[in-house]
C-alpha cells in the first residue's frame, strides 16, 4: 500500500504559523507581566495622578465633606514663600551631600577588602550584608539601644576609653546618629555591586601596570576607578534617590516617638522634605498643601538626577566609545 504524499507547506501557511506563534508568545509575555502592570497602575500611577490633582485643591480635614474647590497653583505659590519648607529642602540637600559620598566610599572600601583575598570570604560577605535584610524598624531600635544615654553600648565604650559615658546621642547629635545608622544599614548592597565590578577587571591590566612600576595608588586611580565608573554612576543615582527619600529613620530615631503625631518629635537637623510633607498632611490635615510639597520634591529630585545622568558622558568609562575612537 502506497503512502500518501505529504502536504506541501506553502509560504502563506508558514507565515500563518509564525504569526500564530508570535501571538502566543506575546500573550504569554503580557500574561506574566500583568500582575506587575496591575500593581503599577493601582498602587503607583493612579495615586500619582490623584496626588497631583489633590495638590491643585484646598483639600483639608475641615472641607473633606464640603467646601472642596480647585485653587490651581495657590498651594505651590504658598510653598514658594514657606521658609520652613526651604529649610527642609536645605536639610535634605545637606543629608544627601553627606550620606551619598560616605555610602559610596564605605561600599567601595568593603568591596576592596573582600577582593583582597581574605580568608572566609563568604562569612565576611554575609556579615557585611546582613544589615540590609534586617527590617528598618528593627535596625532603628537596635541603633537606639546602642546610642542610649543610660547604658548604651556606644556610651559604655566611650566611658571605657576615658570619655563621657552619658551622651544623649539622639538629642545632642541627631543627624550624626542617623547618618551612622544609614551607612551601617545600606552599605551591603553597593558592596556586592562593587565587588562584582572589581572581579570583572582583567588581572592583566594590573600586571602590566606593575611591570611599568605603578604603585598601588596609581593602579587604583588609573585602572580601578575608571573601570568602576559605570558602577559608580549606578550607585550615585541610587544613593541620591535613596537619601532624598529618607523619612522612616528620622521618625523612628526621634525621642518620644510613641503617643505623638507622625514626625512631630523629629529634631530640626533631621527634618527632611518628606517629613515636612507628612507633617502637613497627617498632623495639620492640610492634604492639598502637603501634596504640593511632595510634588515640588519630586520635581527637584528629577532635576538633580537628570544633571547627574548628563554629567556621566564626561566621566563614565564607555568601552564602546573608547574602542570607536
């Protein structure tokens, strides 16, 4: 019995099969992506639009039921003449200029220590990283116990060295105490990124530099730093955004936290623009004005981030551009 000849695959049938496969792959892609898209729309996009709309109204706890009206840019004009808001912006800028360099320096230093060939690398890497996975509330209360005026570990250490043993760190040095907490809690992430960057630098470059008589400092300046500039750019942007959005730590470190309003006991040195917006919203109930302050902060942060990105073309090493020359 003779077998039937196979049905020839025509070009049109082949195109239909490819189109059908592409459609299935597209549907599968959006199917897997849909939970994130739903969350982005529900928890980010819609609240952003509502927040901006709120900033254009006189919404407060008083007129929540009636009396709500559109005021345009009146809230933004009020913020422009608000000296306390400019003070909060100033404190936020000081915090960013202080924390971000210390963050990057600590992260790079830890990465270089781990890359130096020390023993028990996994143990040290875990110890340096463990603060990242500790919840921020736990970290804050651990830090409050360390810096406690009566019997805190830091005061005990100072007393053992002959110094004062009753320093009230949370009141006398609130910003320094918070900065130390931020550095301890956030150094692990950048450490791993810089460690990966150090491991990707070819050892042949260092060997050639040693043969030319370059010392450790010159090798670091002329080889390590230029090849780490993409990681430095990434960590700089992450650090700026992270430092600008700090508000939980100052609230948790504030003395007399319980029984008071959100951020009401934060020392002036730790008054960031986010905390100031929260105070206007949750303490004074001025929702429209608080939303306007938040949007001013977003605009300033976008400007700073854009400037950093634009400056990257002058100092970030790009291998493709280098080889193209």
